[in-house]
């Protein structure tokens, strides 16, 4: 009898392996199919959820524009109540979606416009903690700091402004935050510290418009004899 070639022997081994392990192989293939079907279904559900959330958000945006331009106080209040209810529902029902992110921002902005700074600050906090990689994260942290500045909680505000500069150094909010620190130091009559910060801004944000605004404030303080 002719001896089998190496290739034929290998094919026999493969055939024997499949023959001896066919039950296990079928189970593995079945699991793979179930996982793939599950992934497809979940992906479809996610897409459907995001679409539904965006539809609801677009409805709110129309009301938001009406609220923003409404001059009648009573009508504005009525529209606002409806908007807040809609935004809260989106945030609750569609968490971790873009619609929830934008809803948080819109709700926080409404609270801020109404001078409800503590409530607005909480929503801004939720934005950058729940969506840390979003383009709105640096904006939210900056806005939260502004809320604390309005509340005259200057230490909290400056800590957040410093955090914006550290965590989002390339963002548009970084130089704005640097100027905000100077502005607060001047409010607190910490003019020497403010002068040191002016120098930091000049060195770090030389090309920013906020550096120019900071230098104008510095010139004003010098003219008043408050700094050298």
C-alpha cells in the first residue's frame, strides 16, 4: 500500500479533529451566531433610541427658540415650564445620548438665565462628568465656574477655572479662564496676585484676544496706582 503524503496525513488529522469534536464546534458556532445577532439587534435598538431622542430634542429646540425671543413675561414662563419638563424627560429617558447632553446644556442655560446659579452649576457638573470627552465638557466646566463667581464663591470659581486650564489647555475656555481668575483677584482687591497672573497670561496666551483684554485691565489698574 502506498504511504500517504504529508499533505494527506495533515488532512486526515483535520478531518478526525472535526469528526471527534463536532458537537463542541457546533456549540461554538451557535454561540458566535447568537452573539452576532445580539450585536446587530442592540445596534439597531441604539440607533432607534438615538433617533427618537433627537426627534424629541428638535421639538424642544423649537420651543426653546420661542422662549428665548418671547417678550411677554407670562407667556415666557409658560413656555419655560414646558421646556424644562421636556428636557428633564429626555435626560431621564435617553441618558448617555447626544440628546441628553444637549438637554442638560439647555436646561442649565435656562437656570443660569433665571439666575438660579446653584441649580445651573449642578447641571454643568453633570455635563462634564457624564460626557468628559464631549466638546461641551470644557464649556460646562467654565460655565460652572461662572455660576460660582456669580454666587461670590470665589475660591470654588478659581479652582474650576484653574482646572479648565489644566484639563483643557487647548480649548477656547482656557484663556478665558485665565482672564476670569484675574478678574476675580481684582474683585477681591488681590491686585499683586492679579499682576502676577497678568504676566502668566501674557506668556502663555500671547496670541489670544483674552490676553489683550487682560492687558487692558492691567493698564487700567496701573493708571489707578493699584499695581506698579
